[in-house]
C-alpha cells in the first residue's frame, strides 16, 4: 500500500476484533519502521511498552477509564516520551555521527552544548516538550505504518497517568503522550464517514 493511501485510510477504530493475535514479529516490524522517525538531534526520546496479554490489557482498560478498545485490540502500545534522552542517548548518537563522518571528534562538545541549551535542564518544560513532540512523531509513523500493514489503530490520551505509571512500572519523570490500540476491525462493523476536517485555509497562511 502506498503511503498516501495509508494516510488517507487511517481511522481511529473503536471496535476491534477481539481474541485476534498480532504476532510479536509483526509488532517488532512495525516498531522497526516507526523507529526510522526523525527526532531532534536524532536523540530518539521514545520508549514503548507492548501490552498483549489479556490480563495486562484488562489492567490497561481500567487505567484508561474503562475504554473497551484498551482491552479488545490485539495489542495496546504505551508510548513513552523520555525527557532524559538527551543525557542517555547523546553519546550513542554522536558516536554514530562521528563514525559515519557527519562530524569530527572535536565537534562533540559543541553539539552536546547546543542540545542542552536548546532542550533545557532535565526537569524543564522545554525538555518535556522536546520528548513529547518527538515521541508523538514516532506514534504517528506507527499508526501510518500499521495501516500500511492492513492493521487498524486508535490513539488514546483518555487515561489516568498515575494508574498507568504505577501498574506498568514507568518512572515518574517519563511522559505518556498516548496509548495506541492496534488490531483488526471487528467483522460486521461499518465505519461512519470520516469526521469533519477544517478547510486548510482556516489554519494555513502562505507568506
Ligand atoms: C493524542 C490523541 C488522543 C486521543 N485520545 C482518544 C481517547 O482517549 N479516546 C477516544 O475515543 N479517542 C481518542 N482519540 C481519537 C480522536 O478522537 C480521533 O483521532 C479524531 O476524532 C479524528 O478521527 P480519526 O482519527 O478517525 O481521523 C485521540 C486522538 C489523538 C491523536
């Protein structure tokens, strides 16, 4: 399926086929593709918990204000944004740039300084924005790639953050921009037409 078709076809699906598995291999493939998403300084501040077992999805549903899709989808992905990725991933990222010839060794410090300056101290709002925007790009790639594989998705931010962090052992400094339910449309369900979108002239200005 081509990309434009996948983007046009993606919908947030409420009714998933229950009891239908997606193999770990397929989910890994989906994650590998999403992992090609761009990120600030290539710092990749995302983490994912793949929730597949009936027991754990039940817990997730409880944390997600009892939204049935959190339990009925084949898998639900907890997308995590990591504000600490600047410290954690900068070394690896610079090693790669250096090895591939993007930068000379003496440029490492300059790049580290620029990133720290741009994204602020560890617990700052700037840092949270940095992590959330990049993890959200990852999430969008994932939803598009899923459609490309013939899968359906549903992003959710209707959940109790504290509940998910506690139940899934996620440190308090991390951010959960959304959950993404992944699976198949329940047979016999017909989707309503896509909901309204504003005309682009309402939000675009050309200069
Ligand atoms: C970050 C995010 C969080 C969302 N959270 C929920 C949610 O908790 N529950 C829900 O029913 N829909 C949720 N939605 C789905 C939106 O309602 C849906 O994307 C929107 O109505 C447009 O429909 P479409 O995705 O089918 O084009 C969420 C969407 C996004 C992008």
